[in-house]
């Protein structure tokens, strides 16, 4: 019975409950007696169609199934359904599965109806229905769908379901054990189902692609395969799932491979190598292991098996990790080859993944195992270690030594050395066949024999190995002479005249060293002599004599050897082409040139030529070259001359242009360009093709001015319109200067260098600083960029080159900001802080009043400015956000503060508010309006001046607004006009007859009342007439109402009367007291009053005079009568 996977019952089996199952034996014809006829259920028409459809063209029925004893071959559409069951697709053991049993029952029934006992009857359409599904029973197609989906079948949907179950959840199997499912297999299979290219991140390509291939195979076969084929596909999938490996790894070594698996061929090759008997051996039985009892097999693998089990016997070596690993590999391979039974000689024939390259694996494992074990190559390794660590590193030769006099000897006696050497060489014969115990004993014997070495009694010390090597190197034969002799002879024979040497120190150093080598190396080796100074060592080995380099240097300074050829060639290179020289001097040169060259070759190649010989050969060439005469008009030789009238006229004009007087040191127009040429001073510049064109053009133009011949116009370089297409001096200069460090060329070179070496230099230069480099170091770049711009049109190329060098130095000195600026926008904001401080911080001085300091706007503005000032004075901190301190934000704070504190434009607002509150002129009293108009303009101008002043403070603004407001407040509306000011008491200005006159007051009226009366009589005149003498009158005055004032209060009253003149005290008598009172008033001792005027103003002019007082006095003296003064 085939193995199968048992899982959950598929839901599709529920279809079985939909119809009656007829229990029929497969060995007997199906009993149709209980089946409904078509005529009974009215399905005759449909039954006929379905039966005909089943009998229609299809496939031959396989001769299996119920009572297949029919004649011939039946071909029908029904055959498809019949063969699904009976052609081997489904194992008989699965006929009992519910859905399969239901399908089989229906197939047997329909077969009986079509070909058996019921073939002549017409049964209900529900039995025949192939796929329509329009009857009460499931169609054949529906039943087959349910059957093939039965869990546990190795065909159709069940096969793919089984595959998917394994891939998703893994499986447990007695052959492979428990195997995990394939992680997200469907995702990566769906992404790429190509078994040649598909990849999965969790698995190696080899193992994953095997799974992809299995999935594809099952998809391709499931609808047509038998259960045997499906079962085989599932087993292959199991095997491949058991071999899954992580990316970059391979399947486990124990993984079993069969033909067709990835890696099988390579593993099979390894298997064949293991069992190869051609180079094989029988298994060693002495030391146990899994091969004990296997006495017949002879394999290549046995060679490796015997390396361990026949050679490594000591537990201490068996415990080494490399040795233990080798044993583990041997035991594993043995089990692979022969199974787990110890001593089995029967090969399993199983190919394992680990057999891939197994021969190399075994050899490498053996190499590692034996490396520190005293067998085979390991014995040599340990011998080297022992001799190095315990035996001076001695192996083959008795060490050299020196005696006290420096001559040679051996370190150890011959007999003791031979015994030691024999122990050292033991392994050369026995290491490949010995055990580890034997090899260890032989190694110990080396140490024993070393300790027994006897020192040579003449031995003093080891020789200087490098000194010996140097001596032997210099004594070696070289071309028939010992090497040192060549240099010794050259030093003695070739250097004859120190006056010719260009470097006496170099030449003399060689001569002295080479001459000293003669006696030194001609004597036998002596350890006490220094030979190493004559040899150049390369990795510890002599490679050349130091004299070689000294000889090469010396001859180059003394006209000997190859330097002569170089000197000759350099001299020949100085000779220009023939057309540069006069014909006679060139002919003379050519006639002797070859002989001069040959003389140099002879001196160079001769081993006996002296310094004098070489010098003479070179000097002869110099003398000959000196005789060559340059043709002064060479540069214009071969130029085309002007021949046509048009060319002659144009050439004449061009020459005249060149010679035109100009204000430069050359005195002509050409001189403008010669000045450009003067700026080209470097040989490197003159070798540039474009520069050469320009300079040659200048030379040609100079010569054209010196000759009377006329040449084609374009040679004169003034073809500004480029009529001839050959350019002009301007274009030649423009092209040349771009190639050298002057003018635009200098700035271009500067820009190119900065572009290549300084990040964002141009943007940084434009803003005045760099995000990347420190301000101090980038300032040098800015300075040099500016210096080049300022000087480029006047510098020489040498000066321009120096500026570029200075620039390179400055670039090399650029220092990166530390820390780096990560946010340029933030750094820009930081840099802007200084400008903000410069602009706004001084404005704080405009605030001087305590009331300003108390405003929220001023407090906010000052706090922000203090914060910004502190930040601007501190180093940039990339962790801080400076972007919130914008100029516009500070400006708004400034605007708010000044508006709140009477500074700037707000004064206009305050001014306008005052002005706008003033009504029309007609509303005010004229006097106040006139006063307002008189000061208005001045006050407004004062406010504008304060507003616009850069130094005006809040106090200035407050004062200016206050002045305007005070002036405006002085305006008085007519409806609110005040009473006129109370006037002073009236002054009596005249008494005459019965009239008293009061001093007039503008806009006033005058009042009078008699003594004892209350009523005041008012009049507009200041003259009161018809008064009675001796009667006291009281006078008052008040200002009448006008456009500016209401009527005023009455003034204080003034007493006045028409009394006796001279009677001041009113006693009706003129006495000395009255006269003396007059004198007191006249002298200013007593106040002048109206009563005094009444008494002493005799002539009525409202004043008291001396003559009038004298008259009063004369009355007292009796000189005049009272009537005389009345």
C-alpha cells in the first residue's frame, strides 16, 4: 500500500448527503431496479439529450471497472468520467473516501445504464447529467470535482492542497523527521515562478528554486497524473524541503540527493571518489573506529581513515580541536558510505550533499589536523618550531664563527654537530610512516642532541652576516674582473682635471671611496673590517655596490659617459632651422656637425676617455654653434608681399596705422600691444601656442615697420573687420591672454581653481562669508579674489601666477567650521542679528522718559533687542533657532514701541488729531485765532523736524506735541469767550473848570457817582462835565463786550473833586503842610494820587510841576493870593 498524507476531511464530502448511495458490489452488475425511469418523472426529453451526450464522441473507456466484460471498445464522452476513476489516477484504497465512493457509485450506475443491463431503457435525466447541474442530483462533473478534492488523494486539487499544506505548515516524516514550512512561499513564488531565476530572501537560490520547480511540476501534472505520479512528486517536495538552506549557504551535509536534484552531480562525483579503489587502501583495524570489522573494503576514503586511526594514537593529540574535527568528519563519511552499522562493508549507495568536494574537504581537514601533530608535514612544522625556540634555529649547517683575529671558523665541533644533524634529518625518512608517538620521540631527540653540542674552542663570536655578504658581493667576478676593480680603475684613470668638474664634491667623493676599495677588498675577509658601507641591501640581500650610484653621479659632473650625449643633444636642440641663419654660417655648420657628433659618441662610448676628452668634444660643438649668424629678418621671410594696387594701398594704410603716434613708451600704435607683450615674462607662458602666435605677430609687426617692403595687409594685425579672415592684434591678444595668468585668463584660472577646490565659493564670496569654512580663513579667499579683480589688467604673468599661488595657499589653509553649519538658513539668520543690532539697538537711546520705560511696547522692544544683542555677540550655536529673530519682526516691535512713546510717524497722527479737532475760524475769538495762526506753521514744522530727526527722543516728541496742543488749547470759542480783564482804577488826567477828564481806556465806558449815592452813571466819554466844586465824585471804568471778551467787572473807584487848588489835605486852607506835601510828591517821596493832582495841577495838564508847587509855596508865603492859583 502506498504511503499517503492524512489530514482534515474536506468540506466537499458533504455533497454525499445530497443523494442516496446505492451499496453495490464492484464484482456484480449494478441493480437498476430501484432507479426512476424518465417516463416516470417527465424528464424524457432531457434524459434523451443527456444520454446521447454521454454516448457522444469522447475517449475509449479503459477495460477496468464493474464487469468490464464487454465486447470491443467503447468510445464516448462518458469515457472521460469513467477513466478519471479507473485509469489508475486514484488508488483503489481511496475508493472508500466518501466523495470518491459517491463518484464511483454514480459511474458504475451510469455505466450499467449506458452499456450494461439498462442500456435499452431510458432512465431519469438526473442520472445521466454530465455537467449541466439542472436536476435534483449532482452532475457527473460536480461529483468528480468533489471526489478529486478529497483530502488524501495525490491527484487534482487534493494534490495541490496537500502540497500547499506542507509548504505552509511543514510535515513530520520517518525519513526526514520534522520539517518546517517555507516562510511566505506563496508571496515570493507569486512574484517570480521561474525556477531558473526566482529568489527568496530567507533561502539560498539553489534550495528555493528546487521548491519553485516542484510547485510548477505539481501544477502542471495534477489534472492528468495518477496517484503514483502525484505521490512521487510529493516525496520529491519533502526531500527538497528537508534540504532548505539560508541565503549564502547550502543544504545540510546530511541532505540526501537523487538524480535531478540541484547539486546532485557534484555530490555524486564526491561519492565516486570516496569509493574509488584505484588509489584506495583497506581500513586500519588497529585503533578501532567505525570500520572495525570491515576487513574487505578497499577505498580511496580508507587512506584518510587510516591517517587518523593508524597515525594519531596519543590522547593529547586526539584532543586537539583540528584532530577531533578530522575524526568527526571521518566517522560521518563512514556512516554515509556504509550506514550506521559498525564494521559494515556494504555501501549504501546514498548520495549526500556533504559529499560535494569531499576529497578536498578530507585533505584540508587532514592538513589542519596534522599541522601540530608529529606525523607527516606536522613533524616538519614541529621540528621548525623546536629548532627555532630551543635550538638557535639550527637545521642544516654548522654556524660560521670568527676567531679573535677576525678570521673564520665553525661554531661547534664536527663530531657533536654531525650527531645533532642526524637527529634533525630523521623525519626526512620516517615522518610519512611514523605514528605520533614515534615522531614525538624523534623531536625530543633533536633537543637532546642540541644540548650535547660542543663549542669550538677557537670560536669567539658569530660573524657579521651582512659584512660577509657585502665582502663576497664586491669580490664577485664581473666581466673578467672582480666587481670592485672596475670602480678602482675608473677612479685612478678617468678623472684628470678638477677644473672641469661641475661638482667637485661629488666627483672627489667617488674617487676617494673607489681608491680605498682597492686595498680593502684585495685582502682576505676580516670580520673587523667594514665592507657593508660599499653595498646597497635590498630586503637584507646585497643588490649593488654603493660605488655604482657614486660613479653615475660623478661622471655626470665630469664630462664622462652618457652625460656627453645629453649635453650634445641639448646643444643641437638650441640650433634653429636653416632659414634662421645666414647662408654662409649655416653651410659652415653643416660641414662639421657630423664630425662633432661622432667625436662625442667616441668619447661617450670609450671606457678610457677621460674628463678632458669629453670636455673637449662638447666645447668644440659650443664653439661651432657660436659661429652661426642669425638672419635679423628671419621672421618675415616667406611672407606674402603686396603686389596688387589694392593690396599695396591696404598695406600702406595698415603700416601707417601701426606707426601712428600714441602716448606710450614705444611712441606708436603698435606699442599698445607691445605693452601687452611686456606682461608675458614666463618661459612657460611663451611656450603656449596661442601666446606664441601673439608674440610672433608682435615681432613680425616690428620688422614690418623696419623694412621698406610692403607685405599683405593682414600681417600688420590691424584688420579689425577680419576681411582677410586671419584675425588681428586684438583677437590674437584676447586668445593668448585666456591661456596665461593675466587679464581674463587670470580671473578664469582663479575661478576654475576655486570651482574645483572650494565648495560654493562664488555664493560665499557674494554673501561675504562661507557656510563651510571659518570667517578668518575664508576672508583670505575674498581678499585674493578682490586683489585679482583689481590687478588682472595690469599684472605680468609672473605676478598673476604668484597671485594664483597665494590663492592656492589660502585654499590649503581653509579651515572647516567646527561644528559644521547644518542649517544655512539658521546661520543666515544668526549673521543677520548683527545688522539688526546695528540698526535697532541705537534706537533705544530715543527712549528717555519714565512713562516710556513703563510701556509694554518699550519693554518688549528692549527685551528683544537685549536678547538679540547677546546672541549676536556669542558664537554661533547650531542647536539654537535664530530664524525667529527676523528684521521684520524686530521692526514691528520698534514701530509699536515708538508709536507708544511719541517717536517718529506717530507724531503726525497725534498732530493731525489735534489739528482735526480745531473748528472753523469763525467759531473762535479773533484774538485767539490770530495767535493760533501766528504759531501754527512753526509748531507743525517743529513736529515734522522731530519726526524726521535721527536723534530726537520721546521727550522731544512729547514736547513738540505739547506745544502744539497748548497753542490749540488757547483757542477760545466765541460762545465761551471770557470777561475782559478788570481794568485798573481810572486815572484823572485833567481838571478844568467844572470838568474832570479820565485817562481813556480802549473799548471801555466810564462811570461816576456822587459821594453818598449808590448809583453809578455810565457814559462812553471819558470827560465828565458840569461837576460841582467841593463835591467828592467817585469815578470807575469797565471794558465793554466785544468779539473777544464779555464785559469786564468795574474797576476800583477813583476819588476826584473840583476842590481848592493848593489845599492838599482838604482843610479848606492852603498851608505850609500842603506846600511841603507837594514837594514830597514832586521829589518822588510820596505817591502821586488823584487827590494830589486835584491840589497841585494848577494848569490842568494832568501833571505836577515845580512851578506849580512854588506858586503854592508863594501863597503860603503871602506872595500870591489863593485866587491867583485857583
